[in-house]
């Protein structure tokens, strides 16, 4: 499945939700600048730091972007694209497709595609908001000629969705920064994890997936992973991964293209 000499493949992915995740979760937040500032941090501070970090470590990455965020912050999307990273679709707003009609879901996908395709490369990847994949999502991805989905938690290797040409690049909450670091006032009882704990969890899972020759996808959000202490941890983790032989760091689009001919 992997290129010659490669044992395990790694993708660093970033979901650029910015303010949208706060508004979709609770529309009254649209009138709360303090709440929204948590999302704005992604645009002002986190993405620039992440782009520098990726460049320093020569790692290509995939950014799943909310269409409305791209409309509101085109200079951020341009900066990501100009550094050679992949732009992929993540819904027009952060409304879960499972809360939408099929028509609304399609409109959200089509609108996001038309915005992101404007940056020069054809968008081929989709990750639904909050990984809420609806019963219609797969056929919509086929209809709009996506190459891959990155939404399912049922494997550690890519697979083809039966009866379609859509490659699945599986993810898991374990390898998402939000369950470990997300904090919101409505969950005061949820403790923010120490970076040492998250590093331990991610490192152990990487070793396991490496031994099995699988696909390690880290799902991160600039507003969450982009705190200085967490970025230091991420960079140390990248360096550690490089000490393993046969690790391929790739964008999701390149991974989907690589594995497609091996899947049926
Ligand atoms: Zn998201």
C-alpha cells in the first residue's frame, strides 16, 4: 500500500474552524466578542506559528477549512496555499450534516468547494464538521468528485468505501487535540490535559500504528494546538517520529492517490 521503503504513513491535519465552531454550537455566541476571540486566535497567532513550524520541519500538511472562514479570512487561506499545503473542505459553516437536510448539506459542500477551488488547486478531500457524517454524505462526495473522506473511526489503514471510488483515511478521537485540550465554560468540570499526558498518548499510539504499518493521522485545530507550549510539544513529537525508519509524511491528497491503486 505504501511507497517502497515506507512502513508507516503520517499526516498532520488542521481543521480551520476559527470563530465558526463557537457560532454553530451556539448562535448567541455571534454577539460575544470575548467568546469569539478564542476562535480568532487561530487567524491572528496560531496559523502563522503553525506554518513556520511546518516549514522548519519540511512537513506538508492538509488544512480542512470551513468555507465561511475562508471567505472572512482569505489572506490566511492564501498563506496556507502559498506554502504548498493542501486545502480541503470542512463544510460551509460548522453545522453538522446530520442536522441538515440533504439539500442543505449539498449546498454547504458545493459552496465551500467553489471558494477553496479559487486558490488554484482542485479540492479533493472532505472532513465533515465534528465528523458528523450523514447518510447522504458519501453519495455527495461521489457526485462532486472528491477523492477521499477523512471521517471514519473503523480502521487504522486507508480503505475504499464499498461501491464507490472514495478512499477513506480513518481518524480517531484519541488522535484529536480537542478531546484532550478543549475547554468551554459550559463544561467547567473538564480539566485541560497536561501536554506531557497528550504527548504520551499520541506517542504510544504512533508506536502501535507504526508497528502495524498503518496510517497515523493527527487531527488538530489551530486555536487549540496553537498555544506556544503545545506547539513545542508538537515539534518535539515530529522530531521523534523522524528517528523511525520508513515514515512517510504526506498530505491526505497524496496519501489517497498513493493507496487508491492498491484498494478495491
Ligand atoms: Zn471543525
